[in-house]
């Protein structure tokens, strides 16, 4: 399917409305020939012929024709504008659904600003084409043809003289369309780049301010802005080059009419009234020629936008629904990775991953940054598909599950916490919109978020900023955890979810997780304290499982895990001793003060 076929697949739904609109345009264009014809009669029959009794009838006919054309014009303008808005709604909805259906690989390849420009500037170019350009092209072709036909009925010699301009107009239009297409592609590219730059800087404004890089970012923005301006000026230069040619050709028609027509009137070949009639049709010839350049620009802008949108969404997602998906409302949570390998962009990310987890067990995953921890759990959710091997849940390959059913059974608190510009209650209930307030509150209690939420001015109705601006890292993580738990999933994935909370809070969260029933839990962490009580601990390095076992078993191996434990708990024991000493000293001081007050 081409980009234009994709566009017409949406337009097909409104073909009856478009046909009605074009019919009204046809009627309106036909009525345009009436007034010049009547003007010629007034000159020949009334002014020169003396038939003054016809004046009132002819004037009334002129007024009625003008009024009727105005009504028709209003109707077809309404039809085309309303159709364009309806079509735009359908296209935006379809593109948005396609974007939501794309997998992680798609979003790794495409920038946010580019995708936003597809839904804004490019969509508006398509709307403008449907609302105005379609009927304008059709109307101008009709006006030109009707006017030329009427001039032939007046005098064929005069018509042939005026036709000589057409080949030059067609040639100029063809050249313009060929030259303007790459220019508009360049404009859309620079617009997307500028959009991306602005989006990234607004989202990352805190980083910019933290590093005092305002001037640096302004300089970068000016470069992007200059690039977009240059692209627009280049495209503008195209119509500056061709539009004057169309103006010249339309002026040539006026010159030919009054030169040739004047000579013919003088020599008696045609009457003065007929020359007035042809002069009345002149605007019907001039206007299409003047509009040819502008309409050519609008058409190429529309084609470019169609291609940009279609090329963005035409790629099929790599993660596809099975032909006969297996739907299960509630999974048990038995997980098995069997000889799993995963490759991305030519690099092997995971190598020969094998392990089994029974329902209700907790799996801890630890390893250096970039060792493949997050990728491993992403395969479980089918954010990516394995290159070799199988990922099984309840002895069924995850590729056989209905995607919605699979992911609905998995609650995931991601490493990069994203909160919407909504209330805290709305963010927690995101995975279960019909949840009661009591359920939301219970999830927040388990995630140890209820305490700080209740201290906020509007408590659960507090609106958080975009991406959770206004909350600390630990608070965002706990809200994210509450959101994952509210779904009551069979499998819970905590991807470094407690990295920003203190150990006391982490311990409370771990105890709460153990008390909420039989769930299979995957915990990705850098701290031993987060995973030491897990039933199975996987130690990962360079995409491989380096060690596996319980906390005690791994310590006995004296390997990587033992080294990490020694480093972390050597410091931890020291800090703990210092805290205990401080608490003891504080208690003694408090006791002395109270004793002193009692003596007095």
C-alpha cells in the first residue's frame, strides 16, 4: 500500500459527502457563467438595442444568481470543513492506536518529537487538503473549462488565441511540482528535529538548570531554529520563482483578450456586448492560472505529510499477537527460562539463560549495570522476543498468550518511574481504573506510600506534575510500586524499585510483599538487602547467569555475590553500629534531662 492509498482508505468512508460537496461546487461553477452572459445581453439588447423593459428582469436575475451561488458556496464549504475534521479524527485515532501497538524497538528507533509532529503539523496539512485544496482544484478546473467553452460559443477564433497560454501553464506546473517535493520533505524533517529538541529540553529543564547550561541550550536551539527557517525559505523560494510566472500568464490572457477582442469589435466580427461577455469570463480563466502555483504547493505539502505519517506507522511491530491466542484470566505464576538467547542490533545481550521459579517464590536478580537484568524481565513481559529458546509461564510459551492477558497478569514497577500529570489516586489506579478508594489506599499502605501521601495538602487528590515533578525519587518509586500491586497480578516485577528509599522503608516494603499472598516476585536490585531473603538469586554478568542459588548458598561459593556482600555489608555494619551508638547516646541524654526536671 502506498501513502496515498492509505489516505484514500480513510476518505472512502466519506465519499458520499465528498461527492455531494463536489456536486454543489459544480452547480456553483455553472452559475458563474450566468452573470457575464447577462452583462453581454444588457450591453447589446438594452444599451445599444433600446430594450429598456428587460433591465429589471435582468438585474433581478443577476441578484438571484449571486444569492444562490452564495448559499451553495456556504453549503459546500461546510461539507468539506466538517468532513476534514471527521477524517482527521479517524486518522489521528488510527495512527495513535498504531503507535500504542508498536513495541519497544520502534520507540528505540523513533524520537518523541518526530512522532509528535506526525500527529500535529503533518495531520494539519492533510486536514487543509481535504477542507480546501480538493474543492479548489476541482472548482478552478471547472471554471477554466466552462469559461473556455463559453468563449468558444462567442467566437472560436478568440478562444483559440486564449488557449495558446495553456501549454506554458501546464509545463510550469509540472516543473514546480517536481522541484517543490524535496523542499517540503526538508521542511518536515527540520520541523520534526526542532520539535524533538524543544520536547527534550522542556522535559529535561531541571538538568539544564542544574548544570547552568541555559546559554548553551539557547545556542543549540538557535541552530535548530535557523535550520528550520532556512528550509522554509528554500521552499518559499520555489513558489517565489514560479508564482510570478503564473501571474504573467494570467496577465497575458487579459492582454490577448483586449488586443484581439478589441480588433475584432472594431472590424465588426463580434459585438461590444460579446466582448463584455468574454471579459466577464476572464476572471474564470485568470484565477485558475494564478492559483495553480499555490495549489501545487499545497498538494505537495499534503503528499509529503502523508508519506511521513505512513512511513512512520507502516512498519509492523515485531511483537505480534498469535493467530490463536491463549487467554487466561489468572496465571499461577510458574516461570521457566529454557536455553534463552537474545540478540539486538547484532549484539548478543543474553546468553543461554536457564532457571525455574515456582508460584509464590521470590527471585532476586543482581549484577553490574548493563549485565542484562532489565532485558531478562522484559522478555517475560514480551516487550522483546527471544532470539533462541523459550520463556514459559505455567508451562506455556509466552508467545502463545494473548498479549493483553499476559501483561494484565504482570505488575511491573519500572526502573524509570513515569507518573502522569494526574492525582496520586489516578496514578496508582492507572492499571485498574475501576478500583475503589479503599483498594488504592491498601496498595499505597503495602508500598509504604500512604504515610507521605496523607501529609500532602490534598492527600490522594494531590496533583503531581509531569513525570512526578514535586515528588522525591523514593516517593515516586513507592507510588509506582503501589500502581503495580493494585492490579493484583500473579507476577510482580520490581526493577530497582527501592533504590531511592532508605533501608528501613525497604525492609517494611519487603515484609508487606511477603504478606500479600502467593505471588511470584522478581526483584532487580543493586543492594544485597533487597534480595537476600529471595528463594532464588541470579547473579548476572555480561548477559550470562554467573551464579544462582539462595543467599547462604551463594555466600558459600565465595564468588561475585560474596564479594558484593562483603563490600556492602562491611560498610553497612559500620553505619549500623554508628546509628546504634548515636541512639544510645541520645537516650542517655534524654534520661538525664528528664531526671533533672524531676529533681526540680
